[in-house]
């Protein structure tokens, strides 16, 4: 598993509203290449965030 940690040692899960793909494509792509979890609001509503935390 390729965990993405910041300088403070905090793990990130990026959650986008979906429209972020248009305005933040480059940062999202860079994050996607390094991290395990990139989610949108529908995934959050479907309970995926809870499954990840467990």
C-alpha cells in the first residue's frame, strides 16, 4: 500500500466534490499517483469513507 503522508506525518484522503477535476486537475493527478484514496462525495455518501477507516 502506498500511503501518502505530509511533513507532519498525517495521512491524507482527498475528497472532492467532483467539479474539482476541472479546476484542480494537476494537484489531483499528483495526489492520485502517490496516495491510496481519492474519493468524491458520492463515494462518501455510499459509506466508503467508513470502510476505509475500519
